């Protein structure tokens, strides 16, 4: 708990230490099923994502300004994904692609055993002057404020407030992952 979020790496000894923890698949599935019953999705967005997009942090125009967008538990991401939330589906795929979903779940379990309600979160940072923002998922209970931290680099993606054509993008969110764009 004492380690700074910017100093964590998926291969850090403190992160690797959780890999031996048992994952109770039936417990996780019951948590997902419970969350499914309370997760509302409308037009492809759950309440948490709708709230984030409606209350997007104003980071001004200065490069590298940082804010935390929203908390997210892995069970909630999976429940919202199963109910049709496109951004949560993308975030869940980010965790899977980085090979970190089970690690996040193990950390969540450890925090739970300590009666700590901290969760993973989404960080948002300005990147350059072209209204591009970098987003990444933080380890549960931690916040990496630097986009070049190892944690951020393993799950980061881009958000374009203005579409590549220069027109305001109001119908959908455009995100880019390793050079491939996907509209939500």
C-alpha cells in the first residue's frame, strides 16, 4: 500500500507477489451476476460511463495535466460489458490484452481482505497540443499520474476530443489503441 502508483510495473516484485493468490472463480462470477442485475446500460453506455462522459474532467490546454476519470472494479466492468456497455467492454479487453485482468482481481481481493474499498481507476492526461488525451487503467488502490509510468504504458490508449478531420466529435467517442481506431 506504501508504493507510489507511478513506481508500479506489471513485473514489479510487489505486483508479481499476488500471482500466487488463488482466484475464486465462483465468487467472482456471483459478484458479476449480482452487478448485472443493478447495471443499467442505455445506447451502449452504462451509468458509470455516461456519468464520466457527461462530467469529463476539464484539464485545460497544458500538456501532461492529469485527472482521475472514474473508479472501476473488474466485476463491474464485466457486468456492464455483458449488459452491452461499449466503453467497459473496451476497458475489459485492455486488461485482458495486457494480461492484467487476473492480477487486478487478485489485488482487489487483497484490498478487500484489508477492508480497503479502493478500486482500479481510469487516469486521463493531456498529450500535446492537439486535444488528444491519453487514458490508462490504474492498479487497484493506486494512481499513476505519469503517462510514461510502466503501469500506464501497459494499459494506455488515446482519446480524441476533436476528430482527425478537425470537426467536433459529438456522436461517439473515438479511442485509439496502438494505431487502430475504434468508435464507441
